[in-house]
């Protein structure tokens, strides 16, 4: 015959379940925090890259979104005719203006003539 109370065993089981509950809750909250952090870092704004290149008779720029070319611009935008960028600095300056408009959410990123001079 076994004598004694099963209350200590029952109390130990209840305490173990209670201790595991907060751990699983913290794991779920931690996972949500990691997912939100990853979205904030990588999902909020598309990653754009500006590349300046030398064209046949001048300079130009290209803006890529990841590996995909988004804008290929061998001539000065916003001006009549086929005017070329005269130097690398001019192409880079105009490309950076277009890039900043894209990063602010402006699409298409139009430029006025005074912005490209």
C-alpha cells in the first residue's frame, strides 16, 4: 500500500506549465519583433542604386532597383532635343536628383529644366 499525498506532484506539474507559458509567449513576441524589424529594414523602401556611365558622345546615368534597370538616361531629361551630359559630374548631379525623388516616392521622377542645369 502506498501512503502519502499526490499534492506535491500535482503542484510541480502546475508550476511547470505556468513557467512554460511565459516562455512561449516571449518566443512569439520575439518572433514578431524580428519580423517587424526585418520589414522596417528591408521592406519599407526599395533599394535604388545610381550608376554613371560614359556614353558615345557624353555621359549618362542609370538607376537600378536591385538588379533590374529602372531608368537608363543617356541624354539630359527635361530639355528639348537630344542634349548630352557634358561631364560625369553633371550626369551624377542630375542622377542624384532623380534618385532622391524616387526615394521620396515620386514616380515618375520628373525634372524641370532648371533642375537639370
